[in-house]
């Protein structure tokens, strides 16, 4: 419902991740604000959403505290609980492994 609500509001689905340049790589460098952060207010988590500073990288010290939070709504109950702040879900952009900026 949150994804549909986002679509209804913005007339598009949330982007997988944000980067100033490509390729988008799975390393802790760059903006990397992702689809899940954009859905938090629609997942009834406005307090968490309000603590995300999108003017800086997700890895910036300004976002350190919010990155430590956990939200059970994005955890599969059968998943390994370590680390507690991880999500069990991903946004897929292609049926095979492919750089995001080539989709």
C-alpha cells in the first residue's frame, strides 16, 4: 500500500537509489538515499523519515543515528536478526544483475 500511495502522490514509483554519478555501486560512498527511505512516512514512520537528512549522503554523520534504528515492518520474521537495522527487502530494477544506471 505504501508503494501505491507513493505512486498516487508522485505519479511514479520511488527510485531504487540516488547517486550524483554512475555507476551506482554497492559501496559506502555517494548519496545512496534509497526507495525505503522515501516510503517511511507512508509506512506510518514519519518520525524516522523526519530524521533523514537528504541534503547530505546517507553515510554522512548527520544520518548516523537514523541508520542505527530498526523497523520491524521491513524485516522478514524468519530472517537472521543480525544486524537489527537491516531490511529483508530490496527493490529490483532488472530481471538479471545489471548496473542501475543501465536499466
